């Protein structure tokens, strides 16, 4: 394998000059740079990334810290980030925090000195705790988090408006008794989706909504369906705070012999890939999950190129109603496939 010394020897320059030419420094003549790059090509020389990062003070690596690394939601976010990273010649270093302040601090600390910037999704961490644990010297963009109080750029979903729109759509489809399966109490997305649901019902003159507990898992959606079937709560529609719970709910209702959507409509939120493949396909609020990741990395790359960005650079993504088979009654327009 060729070394930098081999390149310098072939180009007839010093090792230091060869290094400057390869790294794009301006204090190298055009003729010298051309000779060095010709030697690089002839020798198939690959610069050592560790050595380059030391001389350039760059790692060409982005740190990504998520609450979890498993499940379709997070894999879609990583897919969006990876697409932009690949196009930009950047590498990714992944970590998770499991929603804990302590683990958030540990994950951020583990990234220091190893990455050029951070993408962080901290849905369960307060702004105060986040401010205490982020490194102000490390460019950071937050995912799915309103960072206005921290004055950091962020990309978020308008969960409130999305939940309001879904609730109105179910009412327009003829639902009179809508039950909401909530997400975890400490999760900001879940709280905003529940707030949108309850406010939309209140505006429609139904101020006493039924809320069932959930934790964003399929099993908690199935458990909510069990509670509905065992209880005396009237329900002709269910709006789950995410698709995983909606999928679990649909599966249990069908197993129990309930017709979806003829007896009870079911809707979710996020539009994970599974949503369009279950039977019947799931009505949902479509969040371009991969776009969350790609937009956040695009912002971070702008910072790394020298732009100064703060919370005013925030991007708010508005979910889109996608109507499928779990609510497809005559009053509702069906969007094929999503």
C-alpha cells in the first residue's frame, strides 16, 4: 500500500508539501498540486483518515444520538441522515440515550473529539438538562424538538396540527365516539398529539374525550383494544398517537371478530412503512420521517461550512393526512398506497 512518503517521492516534493496539496491548502502552486495529485492517482494512494483528521482538525464524521436505534421510525430517520451524509462524503457515528438525562450526558461525552457535529433527538429531556449536557463548542442540530429556548437550529413535526387534522377527519367520516391511545406521558410528541386531539374534540362540542394509556409499542395498542372490548366505553373510532400502537390495535380488533372499519375505524400517526402493508392498510398522518433526518443534517452541514445558524433556521414539517382502508367509508376519499 502506497504511503504519503511514496507520493512525495514520485512528485519530487517534501512530505509536508504533499500533505498540503492533498488537503487543499492554498499555499501550494498549481503545478505542484497537479504533480502530487497525479502521483496519488498513479499510486492509488488513500489518505489515512485518522492522520487527516489530526492535521485538519476534522473527522468527516457526524454524531447521531437518538432515544433508540431500533424500530421503523428510527431506521427511517437514520436512512434520511445517511443519504445526505453519503452525498457529502461524511461518516456517521450512532449512539442512543434511552430517554435518560444521565445517558444523554454520557452519549454526548462519548462523541467529543470524534465528530465534527451532532444531531440529537432528545424527546424526553428538558431544555435545562439539555443545555447542561450539550457542548457549546460542538455544532448541534436538534431533531423533533423545539429548541427555541436554547437558540439552536432544529427540525420538528407539527404534532398538534397533525392530531387536530386527524381528529377532524374522523369526525367528518362519521365518527361520534373517538378514543385516543396516548403515547408515553413524558414524551413531548405524545403530549402534543393528545393536546391536538382533545382541543379538536372540544371545538366540536365534545369536551370529555376518552384517553387510554400507551407507550408507542404494538403491544400497548393491542392492550388498549382489549380494554375497549372489555369495557363499556362506546367507541366507533380509535386514534392512536403512533402507527405502531394503531397496528397493534387493528390486529387485536380483527382477532376478536370486530370489523375494521365497518364497526370501528382506526387511525395512526407517522406513516411508517408497515402502515401501508397491513390489511386493511392504515389511515395515518404522514410524517416524512426520512426528511426529518435529511433536513437536520443539511442544516448541520451549513454550520460546518461556516454559516451561523440559530433557532430562526428551524424547519417545521406539517404532516399530511393519508386515508386508507382502516377508515375508508363512503364519506372519505381514499388515497391509494400513500
